[in-house]
C-alpha cells in the first residue's frame, strides 16, 4: 500500500517545521511548499528577532523552510503568490479600512489563499498530494451522526487558532490534517529542540504586514471631523482608515477623561468619540456566514461567542436575522464590538460557525442598568480614593500636607 501524500504549507517557523517532522514519523510522504507573497516593496520589520507575514523577512522564512526540508529529507518548493496576495488580501484589507471597518486578514488568507489558491498552484506545479497540512493549533474530525466534518479547539486553549479557520468549507476541512491540535506550544518548542531543528529558537510572526500600514492608503487620505455623541466637533481626524472601535491612543484630543472611538461614520466621514462605558453593547448582527457543525441556523441556539481572537468567549443566543444574517444577543454587554471583525460561535470545544460583524447595538433596559452599575462602581472607586487621602491626612496630623 502506497503512503498517503501530504502537502505541508510551510511558513519557515517552528510550528510548520514540527508539523513536517510529526507527519514523517507517522509514515506520510510529504512535500513542503512556501508561499512567496512579498512583492519587494520597501517596508520595515520593527520587532527585533521576529517579523510579519508580508515583508522582507519572507526571504529568511523561505531559506529556513528549505533548511528544514533538507534536514528531514523531503522535497520543498517556493510558489509565487504575490499577485494573488495583493488581489485577495491586501486589496481587501485596504477597502475594508477605507469603508470604516477593521478586517481580519488571516481569515481570508487561510480560506482563499493558503487552502485554495496555494493548492491549485501546487497542482499546476505537478505536486501530487491527497491531503494538506498546516501548523495551526486546531483539531478536526468527521462526525458520523451529523454527517459533517467538524473543527474543534486545540488542546492548548491559550494557543487555539480555530477562530481563524471558521470560514473553511466542508471540502476544505475534509482535506486538512492539523498535527499540532493535540500539542501545547511548549511541547512543540520542546520537540523542535529535541530534533535540533534550525528554527528551534525562532520567534513567531507578530502581524500580517511589516512596518507602517499607511503605505496601503497612499493617495487616499480624506480628513474629517471628530465629534462627541451629541455631534459637537472636537477636532479633525486624518482619515477613517487610521482608526478602529475602542481606540484611545493617537487621537490627539485632550479632555478631562479618556476618550475612545465608539463609532466610525463613513457616510459623513466622522469619528465619534465617547467614554469607556459607551463602548458597551449587548447585541450585534453578522453576515457572510459560514456554518461548520450545522448546515444552517434555523432557530435560536445557545452558544459562546468570540468577537476578536484574543477576546474571552461570552455566553450568547444566536438566531436567524433578515436575509443571510444572524442576530447575536449577549448575556452580558461586550466592549468594543467592531464591524469587520469575525464573530465565531462555539458549543464547548466544537466550532458551530461564524460570520463578519456588520453592526453593534444596544438592546434593552439591561444596558442602562449595567451602565448605571458601571458608573456607580467608578463613583465608589473615586470615593474610596478620597477616603484614603483623608486617612493619610489624619495620620500625618495635617502637617505639611497639601491637596
């Protein structure tokens, strides 16, 4: 019986390198491929010892992948996807920011580029394979009762990357192997050292784009106004593409209390600023849906939902909403729900599905009660601080003490 042939998407990092080694030990016949996506445009890596997916660090990544292939004795090929990366990822990211949204490039890159276009390129290059493997921390399996391929959280919950793969089709999941799903990041790093892989100490990529992203918006600047919730003008912004919901730094607006971006109004080219509690919302609507555990959402379902990759899951009820959308009602208000980001739904370790956040909103009286509680808590904190000041004053007897 011939060995199963696996195409391994290699980034030149620790995770995909250990993935290759684990598959070899299981008897798979592997071929490594690395995407070349940087077009040579000047951009700077700012983090010493690590870099981003797109940028000059790619040259080192390709060399590292070749070293791994040579050490483990399997074929490797670097495939040129620079045009596809620009058309599919960079142009998408640019348009989303210019429309006042905050996109997640990793999600579209995984679904369209890494697990679709790359496979077509590999086929065109004459590489034979039955499966594709990546270094993602996630698990998959076939559920006979549901007759569907499922995605499950990784064993290492801190490293779990299922969020980035929610948009995969059933056909894509069926073709994937994720060897690192049952390992912790610490164990993977340990294995790399045991095997003395050249990348055993290599740091992870920090972002998808090296240096200043403003180069994506060159010639597309469109300054507008900052306003408060009542519409009063507070200052001028440099363009909506430079801001995201929840942003506090870099606004250049001075006020007694910290201000945050609470709304981006593309139609009027306005950035609305407010206080921290104004970021709280307990509902959102999402579209561009993809269901993994189920074929489609036909009625209400209790889930936990993540509104960002690093966001803690929150209890919610999801239900069909208008055409091809879903309404998400959270048990407790969430901060900085951001249009353009993905919202992903889970039941325990199983990924139910997800979509793109379209709009955030406040639903009912509970929000007002929560905000009152929030303000009361801040008032109590202020009173507590004042009480401590008077206590110090009393202890010092008032000598040489100035308010």
